[in-house]
């Protein structure tokens, strides 16, 4: 779906479609639409610095792991002079010494993103993105690095910041900075002030003029509107990767402030069906295991929201023997949950017995203080939606409650009577804050965006992307006979789905 704007010329729109090649997407979640709209500031208070761990399990220390080490120096690198081996200094990351390890992480990711690498080889000689100046704000991971380096190979100039203070893989950021693929401002464990400073430096309003925005959550777009509105005179369009960000774009559109076209990437079939469902289905367990070492069998789990992310989380937890309850506002999603064998119930009705509460809605204050007060001691609370607004963290920052960091990204919030809840990643996106996400699934979504905007296919674009990945499974498609194709009224070579298929 297109977020429309007024006063967009035909020529500008045509140029926008060509430049939307940059919208290779690696954001890992689908957030279900709800009526209440999140505000722009999605970060919880009191994130100026991470508190040190009281006791850290050896299993939780990731020295040079794919999610990078939490045992590093936690000071901000903003005031530290940094240079690459080539003398480049326009960047800010955590530790340039990790560049070699980060390069190996990127190369590993490339092996699991085969279709994207094929498309990169096919188009690199043409340099279709020559002249494109892409400013991006996404998760900085090995998968995103493949995206950024693909844009660079195809001729684009890139400046990048992180959309989440916990999801940056420091070694990967070092590898990108060392190679000069992108001007990068990001590190794991940014403070609130650091977060906005990085975005502002990424925009580079005084020295660099972007002509494309690739955003995940809307923070970059919001910051440009707030601080550098003049930049929109030369920006061709916005590519938004999350439902949360699309909410914010619709707010701008309704207010008459969206002066350039914007594309909602979540409308692509392959993103919804592959990444949002299957990515979360695997990564939810990874994030929970790394942080809590919990056994899921017999645990009573409440999943708030039964969109694609909720469906994936429920399927994974059910397979391990958990007892699942679902909360929903949408009758259609509620019926789907019932038909899949889950009890649909209000959170207030089940919160006292829950061992775990997982939010997947994209809404605000889904888990409120009254719910938190009624939870039993030891209940795990976490979020799989894009923003940290789903859990009312502000209500927990009070004098009578004590916070204790027990592991990296694991806090115990302790009530006066000794009851405690286990809060993961300070309410931010669990899978990218506490673990990693499957590379292969993200390859499908990334490749989708290339076909979607460059080759201007309709549904065939999705089937082409899927076909590029079938060889990995040694899958063999059945071909329609001429008679069968005529009977169905379609081409024997596709597309096989109607335009409205979701």
C-alpha cells in the first residue's frame, strides 16, 4: 500500500520508483494494526547508561559472538577519535578492533542470502543506483550489512544509524566502517541522547544531501521533519519497513505534512508470510533461552496479539509444550487463534497465573501497571513488537520499586513485598536485542524489495523471489499442462496468485 501525498509530479514519482531499489528490507517483525496510535518517542526513560550486571552467567557473555559482547566498555565512543586503516574518520562505532571478526560475520550472512547475492552480481556492472544517496535507520546486523554493501556495489552512497539501542552488532558496524561501505553512527547500548545524536550525524545536513530515506520505525523520518525539514526538497521518497513507522506516516499524511511519496514495505506478501511469521517463530525461542534458560513445557504463556508475529510466537511455544493464551482486539485474528487451538481471553483474566507475557501488537500500554501489580513473582515480561511502548515501563520507574540488573538485558523489578518480575531488554524488541534472527528468511524479504521496485512486477515479483530460494531446498515445481493452465485461466508460468493475495 502506498502512503500518498499531495503535489507529487509524475516525473518525481517515476524517479522514486526507480530509486526504491534501495528498499531491501531486513526488519524482523510484523506488528498487528490497532486503533490506538503510538507516539513518536518510543524509548523508555532512564536509558542514559546501562547499569552493570549484578551477577552475569558465563553463558550470557558473548565475547565476539554474533550479537557482540555485553562485557565491553560501556562508555560512549562519541568523544573518542577513530580512524580506519585508510584514514577515514567520518563515523562513530564502538571498537574498530572487531572489524575482522565482523567481516567474517558478514561473509557468513552472505552464504545464507543466496538470491540477494545473485541479484547483486547481475546488476553490479550497470550501477543502477549511481547518484542515489541513501540515509538509513535500521537494525545494524550482519543481514543489514549485506543490504548496505549491496547498495554500495550498485552505486549508492549510504549513511546509516541504528533504529534500536540494543540491536547493533558492534563487530559488524566496525567491518562496515573499516571498508568504507557506509558512513555509520551506531553501537550497542546507546543512551537516549546517543541515539538521537547518531541519527543527526547520520543525516549530515550540513555536509551531505540525502535523496532517499530507508526507515524502520519512523524515527529518522520524524527527526528530519523536526530538525531538518529543508532536506525534503531533494528527497525523492521514503521506504518504511515497520507498521509502527507506517502509523506515523499516516499521521503526517492526515495532517497534510507528508510532502513526498512513501512506500509501506509490509504490504509485500513475502515479508508478511516469510519474515514476520517464520522469523519470529524461531527467534522468539532463541531470545528467551539466551536470557532466561527457561524450560517451556507446562508454562502458561500469554501472547498479546495474533498477527503474523503472534502466530509465529504461539506456534513455537506450543510446539515445546507451553499452555498458550491469546489476547486480541480484532475478531478475525481472534477467530484464527481459536481455530488454531488457543484460548482467547483478556489479559486481566489470566495475568495472575501467567508465567510469561509476550506483547506482539505494536500498540501502546498493552501491559499496564495494574497488570504488572497482579503478576505472580517470577513472571517473565517481554516484547516482540517494534517499539518499547507496549509495556508501561514509565509506571515501573517509581520510588517504591527497585530495579536490579541480573544479566545483560535482564532486569528484575522488585516490589516492596519481595515480588519480582523478570523484564527482558527493557521492553524493546526481544529477538534483535537478545539474540539473532534467521538469515535465510531475511534473504527472501531483501530480495523481494529488489524485484518489487526495480522490475515493477505485480504478483510475479513475489513468485520470482520464492523461486530463487527453492534450489536451496532441492525443491522441484510441477509445471501446468496447457490444458490445465487454460482451465484455470492463467499462464502456465504464472503468476499464480491474484493481485489481492496477502
